[in-house]
């Protein structure tokens, strides 16, 4: 379920005398936290380099899922595990990227950075949902990531995308539900009046409702 680092982090806050964890389990939990922190740092360095390469090629990028959560939601991102990095990219204003863009995107894919142009397959469930990506860009916010320019979704779009991602995993993966819970808890500027309007427009009412109920 991708929960070993956060499980270990929470158990370390408890009284060891009361927990009485087996020594081999305590060691495994500690190692998992260090391993995940190292992976997170490597991913962040790779992502910053990828953002720079995309911008040099005439593309700007929006951080999705885990990359956005690490920046916006988690106070301790090293305890939240993720398996890949997802980006939504589009041409910079006034720029027309050439044919080499596909080669660059393929190279980033091989490095674990999924960068879809125009739309992202995880957000629209491979074209099943009529997600208006132009509207998502309109409501997006600029950020800086390790010195590089990027974008993030509005809090409402971020929560909707996490609910859709949980649906892709049949609402069974604890990590996805944890992402939803932490986003609701920590995004103080989430507009609960605006959210249902977007959900209806995106035609994913059942998905979001189910994800919130399961969470």
C-alpha cells in the first residue's frame, strides 16, 4: 500500500515501552524512512532538471499527484511514498515546439517522469472523463520548485484529480486515500462551494463522492 514510511514515522512518535515492537520490525521501519527520504531527494533533483529541460525546449509544466502533494500538502514529504512523477505540459506562450519534443518526453519517461502534453491519462482515465484541461490551466497557480518555474492545480482540481486517481485503484490503495484526507485537512483555501460545480462540469460526481465516502 506504500504506507511503510508513514507508518514508521507515526510509530516513532509513540512511547516505545507501550508499543514493544519486535526489534527487526522497528529496524525495518527505520530503514524504510531513510530509504524513502533518499529516493525523494533523488526524485526532486531529477524533476528540477526535467523542468529545466522542458522549459529550454519551449514547454511549461504543471506538477500532478505526488509532486504537487510534496510541495503543497505534506509537512514531511519524505514519509509519503510515490512511484513516479507526473507532469502536464503545454507550449510556452508564443512558442511552437519542434519535433524533438517527443524525443525529450520519451527520455523523461525513461527517467520516471510522465509528461503528457495537452491532457494527462491519469486525470481523464485514458479519455473516459471529459476533463477540460484548458480550464485547469486557467485556474492553476505558479510555483517555484528547486529554483525552477512550474504550475500546480487549484486546490479544488487537485482534490478532484486525487479522487479520480483513487478510483483508478478501485478505492483500495491506502496511499491514495491518505492523499485525499491530507489534502482536505491541510488545504485551508479549498473552496467547498466551487468544488461541486467543477465536479459536475467534469462529469465525475460519482467518482468524487465515492472517494470522499471511502476516505
